[in-house]
C-alpha cells in the first residue's frame, strides 16, 4: 500500500483472504495487527475477490471471479507411461499437502493395494503403489490422470483440482480461519469426502466410498481471464 502511494499508482488486491481475517479470530495482541492490516487494505482501489473467500471487508469496489487455475504444460500420456500409472483414472490418487508437504508412513498405503498414489514425499514413495513426483513436475500436471486428491485446505490446490474434475478428500485443519471457510465452500461446490487428522494417520482414507456431491452449483472457470479484464479497466481509468 505504501509503495503504491509513493509511486502514485492504482492498487488492486487479488485473493481469497486478508491477514486481518486471519489475525482477528486469534484475539489478544493479534487484534492490533488485524486493525493495522485492515487499514492498509482499505488504501487499495479495487478488490478482485477469488472463490473460497473470507470477509475482506475493506469498503472497496470489487470484482468476483471464478476458479483461477494453472493449466498443465506436459503431455499426460507421456507422464502416464513414465510413471507406470494405470489407465483407470479413478485408481490414481494425488497426495498433496502444499509446499511443506506432510510425510505419511509407507505402511498406510498398504491398506489400499489396488490404488496408485502420487506423492512428493520420498519416504512415502518407498511403498510399491506410490509414485514419486519427478523433479520439476507440478501436481497440476498429474491431475488429468487422477480421480481424487487427498489434501489439506489450500486455495490453489482446490482451484486446480476442481478445474480438472478431481474429488477432494479434505483433511481437517484447525486454528486457521481460512480452513473452515474452504471446507464449507467445498461442501457447496465440489465432490468431496471429509477426513479427520486421526483418519489420515490411520490410513482410513475412504477411497472405496463414493464421493459426496456438492450441495450447490459448480464454480465457473476462467477466473484468471476475468481478473485480467478487471485489472485492465482499473489501469485504463488511471491513465
């Protein structure tokens, strides 16, 4: 906000939450940080509101957009052959917990011998039915080859998975305001199953059960293009 003001340029926020929404529920000393963040956000000129969004109550003009998902760049048939994946997409499961990852015991995958898993964790990949993501290959490259994903709440993962028709087995996450909103919105707009942390660590992943249907309509695609159009309009007004 200070940089935009110093440069005399319009400021467009784009996202699904602000840190004021994260800090405020923590209370105590975090309340002052929440107020500080909110005052800076309100210095913007426009808000591009992504799906799965928290309040972001900043009194700004806004544009709502649909799913903002990266597109695969690699040939899925070559990846399937390289990783020796089954032809049946529904038998392939992506295990993705974001940049920090989450190690799972190889023994847990033994409970699902008829499924093939894709993981970025080298420890998990010692199980015979787990394939390690090759270096430089993004999870989104493998989504066209998978039927389901086991994951925590995460904006990019949700957008990419739903854009490619994956069912999401969502592991609960406590103490972070975004997680509750994302779980609620997943119930509304995507096929899913909900897992407790205990179920994750016990290998009770419910892959043999049908996905629960969304209670509402699917989210629109093309969110990135819609956001670009909004940014162009703001820039044009500033010229």
